[in-house]
C-alpha cells in the first residue's frame, strides 16, 4: 500500500485517499461508498420516526409518542389559533424547558418574537384594539 492509497475496512479495496472522508478531523476507515451503504443500515438513517423521536427527545425531552398524544389531545390543531397544518411545532418555555403545547408556525413565531412576555402580548393586543 502506497502513501496515496488506503484500504477500506468493508470492501477491502485499496483506494485513493480522496475516496475517504474525515470525521472530527480524522480519516474514516470506510471509503465514501461503503460508508454511505453502512449509514443506510443504521436505524437513524432508515426510519424517519426514529430520527424524529431522537430529535424530540434531545430538544424537548419528549418522545414521539408523547408528541402524538399531545396532538390527539389538541384534536390536531394549534393550541392558540385552532388552525391545522401539516406540522405543529413544540412550544416550550425557554427558561424552564417545560413543554406547553403544539402550535402552528405563525403562532409559535409570534410568541417567540414577543419573547414569551405576557406584558408585551397585552400591549400588542391593546395596540390592535
């Protein structure tokens, strides 16, 4: 094996270094083609629900099952405006991390832009009146 070539641990082929990626600054052991095939076998790459469950747990501390239960409890609509949508966002308190409910994108952005401040919301309501 020369300095320009590296052997893939999966296909056992000697390939140019350019056929290997890096992870965290270190060269990976599989060539890009084998690494792609390998990643497709992992649950997080083959099952959309598994990825969604992992994301919900890491961001909000709830499982996909808990999200779906909240969705059923809200009859599939936004907790603020009652509108439906393709996807409802998890609304949470940025100070405590406590999940409050599911909101449409507009209501979620509105609360975020008002910094979840009740007094700002009251002032906005007064302004609209």
